């Protein structure tokens, strides 16, 4: 009987992370007969980074639309051709081309000269090289130190039951509708392990069924043999995917564990999903998800920040092409660099910290009663916990990676989705939603080795007797955990969700759906217990609060939004409703005669069920019609707010509110207008008029008269004229005249009687063109039978145009 024990793989690295971009549309140049001394991967620059940002965040696009739009935002065939020619001029031969990378070989001196030329061109030291090298972002050697190290009793049916919505049958996906899940691998592997696992788990063997493809990434020409403990990482990825999403196709990309290997692997996935030049065996346009359980300390990545910026373009291209990317956050809690058990430096892991990636943290998953579909009470997640550098980094079981990025600002989906989520650390209060940087993780799933996943492996370290006997390495059963389990399980559950709805092409970035569902109070099992480090080891960055290391209600940096219940996201993933903007512009009250023209502008977002969130920043503009300079103009306003300003009498103001949702879509602008009236003090009075103070009046007062013949005259420029009056039982009739050079013309007589006290705005004159005009308001002394008086009260004059 095979032995079984809990074990995890830690995700740490002590080298800077690099990024590689490759291109499509070029056939690989033939290799020379003599083997060159050195190989490199050339990473290309993004020609239109801002447009690529927008497309990567876009939702609701078809696969064909994504491919069409993305084609214009990647390095062109002409650019790749120029780079290949430039490499040839420098003695290097291109051997493989993908959308963002070009693998090339040549003499060591040629590689050194190219590397120096690119660096000099980037620094504008050698200006004449810019023309031929302008399209190159980085030159990465294929050899060098390892970039990544991997992250690892329940099985796929348990994960499907636990992470379904309450009382909803778990999605499984049909054999003809489930898309492909890609993984990145930086170790060797024995494919017989997957076959053995399928046999023991009574599942169809994906290799025999043609649902598994191993892709060696150039310069590799075949999958490396299993030679070290990291090979178990491949077993964990592929076997947990088979168990969780048994009908999905698998595509594992094997690359060198270097900056060049990482960049080339990502670009190869892109080439395959696009199906163009550089695709392996024609590619696979049905890749819906990419899972990577490998990562590097973000502090080390920061040293290679320009290269990271370049690889972000590849990640954005993958999302734009419809691939949803999942990455483990690491197994050492807040100590993402995993330097030593006594080092208390805090950091998060890359690429989990990338805003393009769904960062998956860890929980301890348990159930009560039978392991059946989620009823809302039978499954429980607590944070996968550790409490110090020692217990997080080796002397204990490890814990969920999490914290705040040092590289990336907080994305719009976190600003809008988390909102105001308060926390308290050592008596000091903070707010998750107002942090300056990207927070990790986004979601969480089972990762504790004590509730982990049993794999079958022939990794030599675990399955070969020492000394190695003639019988060779025998299949061995081991139980693994870690966020290296949580990431592929999440990718598999996501693929099942798509498959159950007949979706076989990817839909790209799902952060807007995750955070919109969270903001609406659905989609997650909240995790409120657990920790991932020692609070004393967390130090506040400039402008940022020290984040808590414990789970709490709502969002936290131990388990993110919580355990994802995948079917609940369907309404937010497929045709979600955009939010609606509302705007209002009104005269502020109460008024005073000193500042009668105070105007209040207000706006807010109306969220619809199953809709995406407003992502901001909100742009608010107030302009006076007929002028160019705005009275109010802000671009960083909150999604809901208000502002007051002093308006000029007779001026008309228009409020315009613009915003995007968290998917980057522009919302329909909202507008509102208001005309500031003239206070009654503008009237020239004749007769027994008296001023009556009232806080509800414009300017704080109105003028009243009751004797017949009392008149009030005004001369104002405009096109449309109206008068604001009081109405009620004691009011009589008001006559309005237009004064001109030859006397005056009566326009109309208005009855101000009403059984109840109130107000009325009477529009009494309109012309085609604006002009300066004079009007007279006269008390007639008449009233209707029901009235108890014949007074007139005038509050304000409304003039527009």
C-alpha cells in the first residue's frame, strides 16, 4: 500500500522576474548546421499599450472580436521581420517566433553585443541603433539561475460540491463543451503519472483520450524527464485538474525555469490560443484558463521592473484573447520572499500580484456530515494559517500568501468592489478599499496540506529506493496542499462553469464579475478566521496602513473576497447590466439675499442586479451655457457625491457626469441643467409693496402688494421669461405687460388663487431670439369668488436664452 503524508511545495525565488513578449506571423528561420554557443529570447515592445489595457479589461466580446482587435495591438509581422533581420545582421539566427517573443541562437559574442546594443538604445546612449532595435523590450538569456520554485484529503468531487452555490448542482462540464486549461511548468515530468492517477481515480485517461497535450517551449524540444522534487508540482497541477474538471482538455507548457523561459511560455500560450504563426501543432483556440502555481518574490521582481512591464503586455494580451489567468499567492504567508525562517521581511508573490491575474490564496476546507453539494451550512473554509516567519516558512505547515503589492496600483475593480472595508491594527484604523496598491489575494480555495489532494508520482526523490534499485521509480501516493493546489482547482471549477453554459472559448478578465458579485453580497463563502503571519512583522509603507494579518468579515489579505462559489458568478459573467448614472442640479436651500444663487450639483450610481460596478474615476463637469471655462471640473470624484457653487442670476448651468465601469466600458453620461433666477430685489417697485422674509423663498424673501395698481417693473435680456409667485386662498389676479417704446401691451392675466398655500412658476413670454426686454407686473385688485383676498406675492424672475 503506498504511503501517504501531508506535504507542500513552497513558492519562493531569489532572482528578479523577467518578462517576454513574442510575435505571430513569422516562420522560424532554419537553424545553422553548427550549434551556436548561446541562445536567447527576445521580448518585443507593446506598440499600443493604452489600447491593450482597454481591450484586456473588456468583457462581452466574442472570440472573433477579441482576435480581430488584438491583432492590431501586438507587434506586427513587419516589426517581427525587422527584428529577425536585425538579429541576422548581428550574427543571430531566429529559431522560433511567437506573438511577443523571438527565440534566437548565435555566438556568445553576438549575444553580448546585442544585449549591450539594446540596453544602450533604451538609454539613448547609441541613438543610431534605435531604428532597428526600437521594437525590442528585452534580451533574455535562456540559461541562468532558476526563476521560480513551486507552491502543495480531498478530491475533485469534493471541490465541486464545496465551491458550488448553495443548493445548486455543481457544474461538471460535458466532454464536448469543456474548454482547455493550460498550465505553466518549470520542471521535468513522467506522463505515466497522469495515466496512473486516472486509473486509480476511475477517470478517463486524458492522454489516451487525446485530451492532453504537452508543449515543450523553445529552446526545449521535448518534455524534460522527472529528475527533482519540483516534478511533483506538475503531477499536482495535472492530476488535480483531471479530478476537478474531468472533461476538460489539458495543455501543459514546459519551459526552462528562467526569465526567458517564463516569457517564452506565456507567449507560446498566446500563439496557441490565437492559432497563428508560432502555434504548437496548430494551437488550441479553446484555451479558457491558464493556471500557474509558480511564482517569485515581488521584491526581487522589482529589480527587473522594465522587464516586468513588458511581460504585463503579454499577460494583457492573453486576457484580451479570452484567457483567464489564475496564479497561486504562495505558501509562506506574508513572507513572500521565503528567505529564511528567521527573516521577517514581508512581500507578495508575482505573478499573483499582477492586476491581470486572479490571485488565489489558501483555506482549510472541511465538511460536516456527508461530502455532498453545498447546502449553505455543510462546508466550511477557514484561513490556511501560520503565525510567524518560522511557522510560515518551514517549521510549520505554511499559510496563505497575501498582502499589498509594491509594484502595482490598486486596480479599479478593487477600488469599486471592496469599497469602504475598515480594519483595525493595534488600535489604528484603516480601510482596505483606500490602499494605494493592489491587494492580494482575490479569492481563496483549499490549500491546507491536512485537507489536501492525493497525487500519484514517480518523482525520483519520493518514489525511488535509495540506493536506486533495478526496479526503478515506482508510483507513489502522496498528499499535497498549498496554493499550488488552490490555483488549478479554481481554474478547473471556472472551466466547468463555462462548459455547463456551452461556452468553449475564453471570456478573459473575470475580476469585474468577482468584485461586482462581492459588492452585491453574493458569490462567496466569507472566511472570518485564520492568519498568515505575525502582526508585529508588518510595517507601514509611506502613505499606506499596516494591513492586518488576520481574516475578518468581508475582504482581507488572508483569503481575499473569500471562497468562490462559482455558479453564483454566471449572471455577472454573461451579459451583465451596466450601472446607470444619475445627475441633479438644483438651487440650494435655504437662500439668503447675500448669496441667493447657490447651486447644488449631485450625482450617484444606480447599481442594477447582476450588474458590473462603476469603476471610476468619475468625471464631473459643470459649465455655464455660452462659456467655455467650466465652473466645476473634477476627474477623481467618488461615484456618488455633491458639490455647491455660487451661480450668477440669469445663467443656465449644465452638469455632466461621466464614468466607466470596472470592465473599462464607458457608461452613458448623465446630465442636468438649472437656470439661476433673479431675486425679487431686481424689481423696481411702485405702490404698497412690502418685503416678506421666508427661508423657503429664493433669496430669503418675496415682495407682496394688495392694492390695485401696485406695479413692479424689470428689464432683463433673454429669450424665455417666467415669474415665480406664491398661491393660496388669499391671492388674487396678476396682470403682466410688455413695455416698449410706444407704451405697453398686456400679455395675460393670471389667477393666483388656490385652496391650499403653494408656489407656481408662470412662463409668460418666449421669443425666437434673445434681446433686452422690459415687463410690468400689476396688481389688478380682482379675485375670483372663492378667494378671501386679492394680494400678489412675487419671489423671483427666471430668464434663459
